[in-house]
C-alpha cells in the first residue's frame, strides 16, 4: 500500500526536509506544495535540496505528489486570471517534474459569476494551453470537489466533460471528504466506484485523498475531519484504503492537526493495520 500525508516544505532543508518528515510518519508516499500555496513567491529549484531528497526517495521507494496552489482559477470568467492560471500552473508542472512527482493535483476552479458550462469550457482551454508542448512525466490530476459555492468538479460528469475536452492525458484524484460532501454515499463505495467507472473510467483514478468529514453527506461544505472522528467513519475509510483494486494508487491524508501536532503517524498506522 502506498500511503502518506501532506507534509511541509520549509527552510533550511526544503524538499529534503519534506521527505524526512514523511519517513518520520512511516509513510511511503507524500504530498507537498512546491512553494507557499497562498502566493506566487517561489524559491529557485537550485535551493530546494532536491538531489538529497531524491536520493532518499529512491532509497525508501517513496512516491512524491505535488498539490498545485489554490490561488489559481482556471474556471474564472476573467481572462487575465485565466492567463495567470496557465502561466503559473505550467511553472508548477515543471517544478513538479524536477521533484520527480508522478502527479500534480489541481482543483478545477470556480466559475464565480458565470455559468457552470462556461467554467468547464474555460478549464478545458487552460489545460490544453498548459499541456501544449509539455513533454515531461508529471500528469495533472483533477480533484473531486465538494461543490462549495461555484466549484466545478463535484460530479463525475463534470470531470468527464473536462477530460473529454482536453487533448492530453489527465487523471483524477478521489478525495473522500469532498466526494462525501458532494453527495456520494461512501457507505456504498462499490456502487460509487461503479458509477465512477461508468462515467469516467476506473483507469483514470490515480490518487486518493483520504479524509473524514465534519459534515453530513451532501452538505457541500468541504471540512476535513480526522480519521474515524467524522461522518464517513473509520470502517469505510479502512475499506477504501484496503481495496485490492487500488492497492497501487497512492493515498494521501490531509486531516487536521490535533493540539498543533500532525496526527499522520498514528492515522497511517491505524489505516494500515487490518
């Protein structure tokens, strides 16, 4: 099983420190931002201690996943914001490549004061621009969303529409909290996956975000909870991470800190044990 969590990226150790943090949780996968998610400031790759990090990654057979920042909005009706999204996500894709990340997780975006259909068309346009002439090995995977506000991607049909419109290979990141909050009943995970397979195709599922939820199913609020403390529950999440069909799909925890401390070592241990 490939399982890990979101980890920090900070000086002085940068990516090397991120890998060490993941190893301290007994993880064999990790997810990281390539810089602060709330701004565009990016430290040069030459100062990220990448070589030392990749040596450890190779030694312990770790999988690195990058999460794109939230400050970009490919679905925006504002052409300048879309231009920024294209430029910045292309840069993030190339930084992900330097991290030897197999996948870069991206939120599709919010259509704000336009329409859902217009938002989807804008996302398709942006992704085609971002991936045009990109020949690297990092794949963009679109995250399933909770449906908060004007978010795009809270139904499988919306992600399918984007995938069909983009000329390049994409994947999907299945977030358990978001999927539950958007209205899919994970108590019937087999039925949800059947629907995913019918609409998108099971081969497109490349990453899981494993999070419990503070909300009732269908609340469309997106509030993560610690494993077993929320409305999804430990048994359902345990079943998902042990599903034989997805044993090679990396599973990343994004659960809240408890008393200011990361809970990931304990949560990973509990989920691993049968």
